[in-house]
C-alpha cells in the first residue's frame, strides 16, 4: 500500500474559469489529448527547460529514471496509442529518462473522468482493479509514472500501488504535464511548475497542491 505519491507538473488547466488564459488552458488540454507529435515535442522541450530552471522541479526527472506511461481508459494492444506513451517518448528524447517501459497495462475499461459526473468518476479501487503489471526480468531502481493530466490523482495513485506490488524496492514518483486547478474563476499563467503529493486519505486520493 502506498500512502503518499510525490508528483510534479508544469502547466495548469481550468475546466470552468473565464477569461483568455482559461480558454487557452482548455485549448492546451485539447491539443494534448490529440497527441500530436510536434505539439508533444514542443512541450517536452518546455519541460526540459523547467526542470533545469525551476527550483521546485530541480532533479525531479533524471537520466536514471524509467518512464512508465499510464494507459488511457480503454485497453489497447498497442500501448503507443496512448497519449501518455507519446509524451513519455518525447520526454525521453529530451534526456529526461533512461528509457520507457510499457509494462503497466489497462485490462478493463473504466469511464473517462472527463465525461463522468464528479460522483461517478472511477475510484482509486476501480482504477487499481483495471490495471495489471507485465512480468519484467529486471528490477528498476527509479520509476516515474507519466500521464497527460492530473486531477485528483486517483489514476496515478492506483497505478503506483500496482507498480509497488511488482517492484517493492523501487523509488516511484509521477509526472503529469497538465494539472487541473478545479473550479477557479481565472488562471494567471499557464506555465506553473509544481511539485506536490497525492495522499490516500479518507478512502480517496487527495492532491496537494
């Protein structure tokens, strides 16, 4: 059982705020979900710069990390079809990792959080049951889960629990390019480096900040 998971992100997204920057944040999310390779390359370059320049993110991703893409809501035979897989490859090309490992699998479909009402979004337990880990011949020392968007952190926490079962001695962290800010009225800037924690509290995931 993992009680806390450290995570980092670089950009923010407002699902309901008003104003030009909020609209731009929603466009950023749409482009990210499309998984365009040139778009991902540009933002991976931005991540590399932030990892080098931001005191908050210093050392979070290193050349020794194995990047583990988080599968989307639907099982797929080809893991490269997931946006997170493309993002992980783009980060790797910027020197932000030792390699990628697609051994985290989605074996059961879950409802997309973006299309579900708040009360109907998949729980940590549901995500956990929908994941499996492919057998590996090596035991990595440092694993970083890579996802496109983090909201509450349920998906990432469930994925980390599965990884911890398979690799109990590994250092497990998480990175998401975009961080949802919730029902805030405005966004002051899109680039907002953040390093925080996802915790298991009261039977659910809690993200801070």
